[in-house]
């Protein structure tokens, strides 16, 4: 009898283990280096990630909660698709490379809750990372609303993080937050709480042993809000959070709502070496393809002069802007940006004169606008020109008739679904009138530059303007500038508005001139709004001016050469038959960089770097066959132009 009982118990245990084993499914990258395990535990869905058979992300939650149904518990898995290969190729000028190839293994997990309502979880695993999103396959014309997202990223306790705090809605200057304009906390322990309940922004960078992981989202359309990571992450388990209820377009919703069927955005994790993560393009690989009604050929990438960054509001006059148009023409830059209050200080008729003058000089004009609405108290104008769609179309048509090439729109202050819809409607409407768009005081682009080819850049960073405001920001620049190539600027264009080579009024600049010269190469943006003035440019050597007259507006390829977040970075970018290699040192000590120029099929190489003494530049040729190590001064930098054979 005891023997029979023992056999029965043993059989039950074996069946339980078999059932448990059957509930775990794998999705592997094409090269087998990455593996995602997806499994049911206590009727909830989880995943974990391994790199080269070692787990790098622990058991992490999956699931959504709608106002009408809960898809985070009491789940059953009724089918799993076979592994399917996914391929995509696309051309994107506004990116780290021109030609993109995406290859991944895809698997779909079909689940239902206790009420037999369905949800799919779609995983795609490429050699450089993991992507997943949710899908409600049922059809229902009634509007559904997401109230909570259970998705989490559970990092091991010994991991370190580089994360930017989310600012609290309605705080800051003229209640313009959130604007993604906080400094990254660097090399902090996972599980560190964010300074406020607003949480952390994307992208968030993590390091576990020899593996780096960069968390973000992409494929965001008007059917969802932008999300973030929550403030508290017990034991390194970061859960996705929804926006503050105040982050809305006037009188409209914040949390996601839609009828069915319904896709959510992709949650993405670039995984691998620091080189793999920094060179990854998951943020655009998973973004929606370019809108077929927007012709990329109508929008030119480029460089722009910009008076406001150094001279502020009083510089927005007819005469000063004419001077900056001449400056752009002399520098062979494509644009001149004219900032706040131009409608009052210059006016539409005189602006048409400036546009005609700029056209003769082969310079296009970009004009500033206030996003307006009740989400902030900013007084700058033009204001209340874009909120109403009929008025927006009328304004855009007028700009096109004037010969204006693009708009800079500022102070959005929100991640709610209604505000996301406002962004996307602006992009679509601007494209109808061949106007490019630059957003400041804005959310993270999340791959929108692929979907909307007229989106040139977005700020979403504590940029150069803050350095002109306070000494503390100038003190932080070296560490900040060496962090954001590994975080904010990995997937999306960033309007840092870099580079001051001469001086900033009332500010003791901490970076060297060669550090500043390297920034337009280190940072990627569809339009680089450069901070230097005509007076500052008059002080630099002819070879520096020549470099800035000829450096490219877009890149065919990008390679990460060396670096560490917050300490230093060396990037190489290709344009035509040349490679531009730039390095910056975020630390207050000399740093040696060793480069193998044979990788670039080099015929010759010229370097611009810091002189041994003072703030002067020096230049010279580099021995291709046996290049010496390059010394970066404290908070210094360099630029090398490699001409290929």
C-alpha cells in the first residue's frame, strides 16, 4: 500500500514538473546569443533574459490592466506560435547610419483571462536586443482604457544604472515640466528611488557584469501615452508607469484608450557589450515605417546658425537676424533659426523679406512657435496659432507661402495620450506644407523620425542653453556630455544645440575648445543648431572654420570606438569617403586613446585637438601605419578626419 502511495505521489510530482516545464517557452536571437524565457507562474505571465546562457534580467512581470478587464492575473496560455523570422530593411538619413537591416525571431503568446477575454504578447529577439508589445485581438467598438501596466524589468542587485529623473508635471519655469531636462544620475545602484514620484525617463542604461542593457520604448502612435519607469524599484524591479494626470492636452485624456483591436507600443531592451548597445538601432527598427504621404526628399538635414542661444530675447530683431543669415551663408550652413517673439519684433511682412534674402544666400529660415494651450504659462509668441487644427493649417500655409522651411515648437509639457496625439497631428500637418519640425520642451521622440521624415530633431535633454544660464550647468557639462551618447542619443536625434568655441557671457566654461568642436560629431541630430556666434567664429583658426564649413549633415555609418558613460567617449561617423572620429574627455585628468586607423582603409588623417597650454587648437597629420596614442586633456577632446583610399 505504501509503495502504491509513493508511486502515486511520485507520478503527481513528475506530472507537475512536466506541466511546469511545458509552460516555459524560449525565443532566441538569430545568432543564439540572446534567449528570452516566457512562462506562467501562479496564473501570471513573466519573462527573463539570458545572454550567452547567463541570465542578465531576472523574472520580470508582463500584463496590462484595463478599466473593464484585468490581464495581469488569472491568465491561461491557450496557444503559442512557432518561431518566425522577421526581416526589415529601410533607409533613414536622420540616424546613426543610412542603411538599416533588422533580423529577429518572433513568437506570439496567446492568452486569455478568467473572463475568456484575449490578449497576445508578441516577442521579437534580434542579435542586439529584445522587443515586446501587447495586442488585444478582439473586436469591440466600445472604448477601452488602460489603468495600469504591470510590465517590469527586474535587474540583479549588483547592477549599476545611469538614469534621468522625470520632472514633476506643472513644475519648473512657467510650469513647463516635464521636458526631459534633468541630469542623469550616474553609476547608481539599481533600486535607487527616483527623487520624486514622477519616476525615471527612457532610455535607462544598466550594467550587469559584462553586459549592458538599455531600456526604452518605440512604435508609439496616437493610440497610447508615453510611459516611464516608476519611482520605486524594490530589489531592482522597475515597473512601467503612466503619466501624471496633469500631462494632458486641454480637457482630454492622459491614460491610453482605444477601441479594439489594439496594439501597444514596443518595449525594447538593447543588450550586449557597450559597443553593441551604443550602435543599436532598435528604436527605429521597431518604429512604424515612414508615412507614405510624406516625401523625405522634401526635407533637408543640415546645420543652423542661431542667435538666441548666446544673445537671448533681445537678439530677435531684423538686423541681427540678417547678420545671422549672413553667418550661415558664410559657414555654408543650410539654415538660420529665428526664435521667440519674432512675430512682434520683426513681423510677418519683414520676415518674408528676410526669407527672400536668405533664399538668395541659399539659407532656409526656421521659425519658433509656442505650443500654447493651458499646460503652461509661457508668454512668448507666436502663441495660440497651432492648437486649433484649422488655424494650424492656415498658419502653415502662410509660412509655406513666405518661403519658411521649418518650425521649432516649444513647451509641450506632457506625455498623456492626448498630448502625444497633438505632436503627431503637428508632424502630419506640417508635412503637407513642406515644413520640417523641431520640438523643444518636449518628450522623447521614440522613433518618430522614421515615421515622420519631416521631424528633424527634438530637445528632450538638458542642453547648451542651460550652460548659458548657470555656472553649475557648465561645471556638469563634461560628465553630462559623456553620458548622453550612451543614453538619450542612442536611438533618437537630440537637439543639444552644441558647440561654443570662444566664450559664454558670465560663465567660466569648463570644457576645452576641442571638446566643444567634437560635440556636433559626437551628438546626432537631423539639424544641428550650433551655438557659436559670428564673433566667436572670427577667433578660431582657418582650419577649424574650414572643418565647420564642410562637416556633414548626415551619416552613412557610425562606430563606437571607446568610452564609458560619464567618463569619456570616442565615436566614428562616416560620410562619403571620409570618417569623422571625435572624442571627448569627461574627467579632470589626461586620458590616452588608442586608435587603429587601418580599420578605416585610411589614406590620410588630420587631427584637430587642444594645444598643450591654454585654450588654443593645434592641428597636424597622423601617421596611418603607426598612429601614436591621442592624449585628451582634462575636459578636452579631438576631431580626426580620415580620408579613405
